[in-house]
C-alpha cells in the first residue's frame, strides 16, 4: 500500500524530521524571555479572560468553570496552532523542496510535532492543578495514553490536508482565521453541549473537536473513565482524517513545485 510505504520513508528520514523540529523550537523561542513557558502561560491567560467574561459578565454557572475552560482550551489550542502553521507550510518552505530530496510531508509534520511537544509540556505542567482540584482524576489519567495519540493522528490528517489544499487554493490561508474562530464558537470550550438548544445541537455534535474535548474533559475535570463507544468513535474520526488527509497530500504533491 502506497500510504504504508510512504510512512516507512518518513521513518527512514526521521533525522531530518528531528532537525526540523529543533529548528522550529529555536525559531519560536529565540530571544524570548519566557521561552517554552509560553506553552503554559497562554492557555492560562486565556482561561482567566474567558472565565472573567463568562462568570462575571454573562453569569454562566458551571462548577469549577476555570478548569472547565482550561480542559477544553489545551487541546483546542494545539489544534488551532497546528492548523494555522501547517496550512502555509508547503508554500513558505518552497526553497527546502527545491534544494533537498525529502518526503514533502516532513515539512508540515515537523510543525505538527513541534506543536505537539508544546501541547504535551503544557498538559504535563497543568495536570497537577486538575489532580489538586479532584483527587479522583489521578487514576483516569492513564487513559490519556489512548486519547492523546488518537487526537494526534486526527490532527496530522487535518494538517496534511490543509497544507496541500492551500498550494492550489491560496484563499484557504486568508479564510483560516474565520474558520478557526467559527470552530472556537461551535466547540464546547466555555459551555456544555447540553446548553445548546436542541435544534442546533447537531452542529456541535457533528464537530469532531467536540468529541475529543469531551474526552479530555471527562478525564481531566470529571475524573471519569471514557466510555468505549466514545474512544472508538474518536479513533474512527482519527483514522478517517489521517487516511483522507495523507492520501490527498500524496495525490497532489507531484504538482506542488509547479504551483509554488
């Protein structure tokens, strides 16, 4: 199968992938006083802002609202940062594709994995806050070992799809901000799915980010073991995203150099 052979080629070029990840990390945090600590501070700052607005202005009554928001923000910020950076990755790194004979997907993959490392760091540092808030969270944390890789596979598929699509339709990069803002509002980051009117709830339920964020929230906030059906559904979305995104990338990559 072409897809499996290509994954093997990427694995054989893992040193190149590692070097690009290191380069990305240096680029992100060079001359930055706080450096990689921004992976922790940004979601915390956003959490406090959203908590202030929705608790004090809009009077939303959700128990542990700050942690409720944080448990949704962490995965969403990984998704949005990855989507933003990978969409322009092929166009912005055209010189690499012309100078080196490397699998083209290594470029968006390096950005995805760089953001994934930031996501993991922020998550690891913030997990004690959830444990301190609710000790019953400790045991279900084990299930993050299933949820996190599944979510990563889903994000890889989305990232590869948009990175290749933007080569042919540059308007994608201009519309991306609107798309991410739309996803932010239809994803239950600062509200519960049950709070959405029943005749609009299908919009939220059709959004796969809803599924992933609720899985993180079940584990981090509620200390619950995710139901098998939700794990299975999240895996199905991940496999579908990965297969479609990677297949589309491989199908179109032969035309990249002509378009960039």
